[in-house]
């Protein structure tokens, strides 16, 4: 075992488990990095504050397709600077560097968060047999004991000439380890596979497939099939929602559609349709 393949080396604690082996960086690289593929490098570190922060700091010196994976994140971040911290080796915590270039208009780069959601859900369905729903704009939901729970999140950040996309997934978290009761994990959702290596390979291969399709269509969400696929798997559409918007504004209504910019279209009680591009959306109830 090389140092890169080893676990974080942290002192044993209540989360240490022989059922959570470290990732094998060499094997992952052999499986994913290819001369004609998207992924150009793959690094696994034992522990870091945030893979997004680390990869963004090095984005200028790295080629597109760099992948950074951490066995443990001590300062992982979600949207609105919420923390994302989990036991070492209990999930997948990784970031990828994408550089769409001049072939994709920058106004379409906002679709990359939604693209990562579709790719992750598709990969998990193939590899683990678990239905993963999308909560606009960046959450991944699974069903545990009949209720929707968040098992993952996505954070996209602009860098000089591209975008760093961070993905965090709870894989083997138990009920006792959940940060909040509303959280979930693939294991709690009865996934058929919780081995992190095939899961990571499945997600990255799916991301490569969807990114290639989107880039070949010059980022067009309709032509690439991204808009339709996201809408089909989005648990937010058709729900009564509350959107907490920047500046303290609160909007309630029915989430009706995604527009061509990836914004959530909400119909209010006054029959006004408002396209929301940023904010925190809460599912209130299903429309009957």
C-alpha cells in the first residue's frame, strides 16, 4: 500500500471501522485516467479541509479533468457556506476541474451544477441500484423508511478559466452518525453496493458521459438532453415550495419548471411566474 492509498492516519476514534477500507488511488487511476478520456489525473489524500478549496487553488497549473478525492474532509462546504463533515471513509468527498472553453458560452456554465446532479444520480442508479432524486439546485435525495432524505450535495465554484465541482455523498453513515435527522446515506437507503471504489468509478464515468454530451451541444441543455433528464428526476418540480432568496426575500408557490438557464420557475398564489436562479428551496408538500 502506497502512502497515497493509505487512510488519513488520524488517531482511532468512534468512527473507525474495518468495514470502511481506504480507497486505492492506483487502481482508480488505472481505471479512469486514459489518453483519450476526460480524466487526466486522480489523487487521493487522507484528510483535507475542502477538496474544492484545494483544487481551486491549483486550477491554473492543472489540466482539465483533474480529480481530487479525500478520505475525510474537516471543513467541507455546501451551498450558503454550510458545513459538510462526516466520518473518515464513510462517504465520497471529491472535486473535479472542468474547463469548457470557448466552445460553450459562459452563460451556460451555470448548468454544470445540474449536470453533476444528473450524472451522479445516473451513476448511483447503475452501480448501486438506488433511486436518487434531485432537489433543485444541488441536493441528492434518497428514500429512507418512506421519507426523502439528503444523501449528497454539489458545490460548483468558478476559477480563472473553468469550474471546480465538488460532490459529497454519504455512503455508509449509520443512523447514529447522521449530522441531522433529515440526512440519509446510501446504506440506509438499502443500496446494493456500498463499496466506494465502484461507486466513484460509476459517478465519474457518468459525469464524463454527460459532460461530453453537453459540451458537444455547445452547452445547450435542450439539445444535450440535460434539461429534460434533470426535470424527469427532479423531486422539486410539482411541489409547493418556499424559496429563501438573497436579500431576505421569501417566495412561496408551486415549482413548475426549469427554464433554459436552469432557473426554477415558481408560480405564486397570485399566478405570477418567477424564475429563481439562486436561493434556498424548501419542499413544503406535494401538489394534489
